[in-house]
């Protein structure tokens, strides 16, 4: 699985430069987005853009929350906000700032600041709340926390984003914080089946997997066989031998057994009553919510065990990306490409190059009035969960609506594509 940075964390504050922000947006539009690293050739903006403009005109504080299906999401959001004339910044994983000194410097000059996703990063939380209360920039957050490469299915949102919005609203007397859910969808403008199959074959060679004779004519079967092989290698290498010893286990059965075992372990460590009757996703959602509560309980007590548990929760969510038959339930070119990309990224532990030109579609939803949730729930803590679920539901519904209307080549089924 994709490994996360284990480098010592330090906070990178925003140091915005108006000149460099303008220059960066121009470069993003003309060179970065259409370049080989992203191959985004078209961007479509849909939905409640006028409601966003009206909220901006009233001086209301804007927090954009969106799904995180690809590594091109920040670049697309940056271009959309350039078109809207909206200054904005990102709360970004500190791993990005550690890539090089120039990367860290440029990220800060573009107005962005870092966050340690797996700890109670109070400096990042304070910076996010201050960004909203001052109102100089709109704030962008990806509540999924990571790129999961499942564009058609939203991974459960973390509670931290709602917490930030509610804390900012408490600090504002005469202005509203508005959360704008954004549904992002990327779809191929060609049918890059050949390029994806080449990546699949390279994965097989590098992982010592022998495809059955003639299996390349069956891309889905080849993907599942390779996935079972790579999964077994990973689990054995990390000491999870029991999960790979059940004879005849399918890929999904192996994943399900592993995810349930890991989830039960986390519930026991956090002293949460087991809810085996609930789905794994709901159980992991509850685990991550508990971790967030412990980090923000205000007691000042240290919880050194939390970082390790948070890492296991991330692993559980990475595994969750494979738990359901995402590819086989609706095997489009888009899903085939991202599934192979996901396996390759987890195997090589770095982002993969693009296989073909894409269209990015963003749908803005009606901005949510955070004050309504705060007053309706009666307390900040009581408002976190319903606000988080509302954001997540809006983003998922938008993705479903975009898919229902998608006429791009990437929406074609793999077996029908030429």
C-alpha cells in the first residue's frame, strides 16, 4: 500500500504573495493543467456558481470542500477560482512541502499552509480558523484526507473540516461561514485501454506475477488476479500472515477479512463497543471520529498512542478502497484506469503518470450556512457529525448526477471500448 511520510513534522505557515499567486495561477492554467503530469484538456463548471458569487459579495466566509479523486484536484480548483476571481488557499498535507525547498517556498508564497493529517495539528487548525475569520482568502479542504482514486465513490469525510468551520463561526458575530460542497469528476476524452493494459503488464512483471495464457483479453480478470497477488505480498510483508492462509479466498474475501480484523483491533484499542452488525465503513467512520474527539478534547492530555492508531485507520481506509467490487460492478474505462492506477500507486509508493487526456467536471452545490447547524444542534460538538454527513452527501449526489449525464469516451464500458 502507499506509504506515508515518516519525516519529522514541522508546520509550514502561509506567506502569501499577491504577485506570485497571480503568476502561479497563470502558469497553472497554461502549462501545469494541460501538461503531461495532469493532461486536463477541458474543465466544466456547473451548479450554484451565482450563489457562491452572492455569498462572496456579501462578505461571507467561504470554505470549499470537495472529494479528492486524483492528484490533479488542487490544480483544477485553482483554475476554477481564477475564473471566478476568488482568492483562495489550501490546507495541504505536509508531505507536499517536504518534496523540496522550492516546493515548500512556492506553496507558502501561494498562500497555502501545511497540516499533519495524522496528529492533532493545532497550528494548522488555528491557521485554518484564522483564514476563515479574517476572510482575505477562501479556504479549500479535502475532507477525505487522502487521494483514494475512486472517483465515483466518496470516501467518508473526516470530522475536522466541520470542526474548523464551526469554530470559525463561533468567532464571527456579524458574518456567516458558508461551506460550498464541490463534486469533482474526471473522465477520459479517449479510450486509453492499451496504455492501461501496458501498465498492468508492467505491474505483473515487477511483482513477479504470471498472467494466465490469453488473460490479457480479459482486462477485469487480469486486474483481479494481479490484485490478489500484490495484496498477498503486502500482507505477508507486514506480518498479516493469517489473512492470506485461507485456501480459496477471493480477493474481496481476503480484503474483507483483513479490514474487519483491523477494525475490531482499533475498536478495542479505543474502547469502543464493537458494532459488528454495522458495515466496515460506518465502523471506521466511528473510529476516526473518536480519534478526532481525543485530539480536540481541550483537556491538554497527551495521547501518544493516537498517531499509531490513526495510521492503522488510514490503512483501513486504503483497504476500503478495494473492499467493494468497484470496478466489476460498473467496469467503465474511467474505473478501469483508476483501479490499475491505484494498484500501481500502492505498489510503487508514488503517483503514476497519466494515460490519456481528461475532462474535469466540477459541480458547486448550494452553500451551507454553518450558523444554522451550530444553532440547530445547540453546541459545536453536537453539530460536527450532521454537518459532516451533509457535506459528504452533497458531494456524492453531485458525482452521481454527473455520471448519469457523462457522454465522454471514458464512460464507455471496457468490453465495448475500442
